[in-house]
C-alpha cells in the first residue's frame, strides 16, 4: 500500500488552482479571475458613479497569421501591460483572445479611444469588442456584450 506525501498532495492542489486562474505562458488571469476583477470594477463604479469598459481583442475568426496566438501573444501582452493603469486588468480568455477591463471610464467614446490608442501603439490588428457598463450590470453580462460585439475590425496604423 502506498501513501501519498501530504505535502506533495497540497502542492498539487495549489498548482491546479493556479492553473485554473492564471495562464502559464503569459501570467495573465483566465476566466475566473476576469469575472472577479470585473465584479470589483462594477463595485468601484457604484462608488464613483463612473463606467466600466470591457474590451475583447479577438482573432479567433480571422484567416490570417495571428498576432495573438502563441508565440506572438507574449510580445502583445508585454506591450499592452504598460499602457494599462494599475486598476485595469488584461486577461487571456482563449488561444487568440484577450480581454481588458478598464475602470473609471467616462463615456463610450472614451472607451473606444482608449483601446484604439493601445492597438495603434502596440501595432495589433484584430477584431475588437467593447461593452461599457455601470454598477447596474453583472460581470457576465458585460463580458458577454463585449464578446458579442467583437465584429469591428481595428487596423493598427
């Protein structure tokens, strides 16, 4: 009869929990943390009376060589990170899909300008979805609207 080392079993549980929440290649949050961070942004919106913007950068339906797929994803993430504010979140939600949650957004136009500026600075061309919400939204609905609106093509200059 073999017995498992309890320390190794605990380490395995921690590794699985980490893998569920964090993408190993990029170090970015996955879906679970994206939902959590979006809920936190919604709570902040309730306190500040400002909006939340959720952006989706999506190349999943495009027929050309992807800038967001491995290994091209890492340089894009590294270029986007410094362009985000400390309270904003970037998450990997698919092989060729990223989500960005921005807090303290004042209007729809502000949200679109934020993302267009990031894309031009980074040089990424992809489909973009944007959803701007308030404290009345849920995280799931806000992210869902951004995913559904990812039909506009934004070209880097």
